[in-house]
C-alpha cells in the first residue's frame, strides 16, 4: 500500500483509469473490470466530468455515472477512493468559482455520493485568476464535498504559486499532482516539476502511464493493433521507442513479468510517484496492471530502462 501525499488515504499503488468507462467499455464490461480490480485489492479510481464527452452522443459524465451505478450496486463506497476533476467539460469549462460549484454537484450526483476523496483542477485555467481557483477548490473541501484537492497539467511555476496562495488564504492546498509522465515521455515531469512535488510531499499520479498502450509492448514493427488508441501509441515507434521496447523485453525476461508490469514498475520507482494511472477495457488486461503495482525492479534493471529511454 502507499499513502497519497500527506493525506490519510492508503491505496494499492495503482490508480485505475476510468476514461474507458462509457467509451471503449460499456457498463457491463466496466462493472466486470471494477469488480476484478476490487477483488485484487485495488481501491483507487480516477475519473473526470469530461469522460467521455468526445464520443458521439455523449455529453460528459458517462464514466462517473457508470462508477456511481457500480458503487450503488456493490454498496462499497466506503472501501473506494474516488478522484474526479473539473475544468475540461464543455458544460462547465474552466475553474472559476461558478464552474467549480456547478461541476462538483454534478459529479456527486452522477457518482451517487456526498463527497469525493480527491478533486482535481483538470487544467490550469489561465482565464480565471489562480486565487479564485484555489479559493473555489478550498471551498469545496470546507463544504465537505471533497476530502482533498489536487492539480493536473500545471507547470512548476504555477503549481508553486497555487500552493503559496492556499497557504496565504488558509484554505486546503493541493496534495497531489497528475502530470503526463511515462518511460517515453519524461521531460514534462522530470526537472523542476518533479523537484517541487518531492519538496512539497505531493503524491504524483501520472496519466498515460503506458503511453496510450505503447508500453504494453503490443505495438511493434509490422504489427496491426485494433484499438481506439492505436494512432496515439504508434507515434512512439521510432528508434528511441524501439530501444525502450528492447530494454523492456530484457527486463521482463529477467523478472518473468510482462512488459506492461515492468513499465509501471519503472514509473513507480521514480521520485514522487505514488500510483500510476492505467486503465483496463477488459478483465483480461487487469492482471498485468496489478502486477505492476507490486513488482520491484533492481537498480540495474531501472538503469537499463532509464538509459534506453534517454
């Protein structure tokens, strides 16, 4: 288990991504994945009010609604750590006080709960003063609608400003950070953002941990993959990506684990990382994710992967 920053939330170090629920997984498939995740000891689920607005006929909130239906059917709300987000839904764009207040009530209604455990600013809304965003999120905590608040897609400078503003205002400060980070996308997090997260004891919960599926190893030269994410994953199949796949194959052979599990284990070993976010469309995809939450790599294996991805 791992602690989410300075909170009292202890979770398996794997954050199950809910972006596929209502998109590539219907309600029955989603329930099956959620049941298997909980049975394996998982409890931490990530979603957002915008999921899956991009699907024709959807308006956003479909993922939250499926998770809410599952929580109601299983009666297990107290056993589950729910994270959701505000800022990208077309119905309530941005993180103004009005948008945050409307969005949190909508999320709670769809999730069928009176609070979420972690509430993110999904984006750094440059059109809203940062003081207003921080105060609005702090108000959600004061109201009891969220236990903790967090940031996604913030730069180091803006994140540092937000933390200082929260301290000045005496409101809840961000306890976690959700950046884009994985073995083939490192520059955005490593450096100033990583240094700040570690110094401030923020739990880092990276999204796209498997690079749209590329780090599962199924995207290779000459292979055709039937997946909604194939285009995104294929862009990594260059000389560097091939080096990373070769290193993953070598470490997987050493450990007896899958390429997927090794990629997640590398991520977990990086400074600040608490629980990588990864999604499963089917129950069959879940065991490799669970294995990645418990696999510990040797310093030599970590160096092999880090060097290949440089």
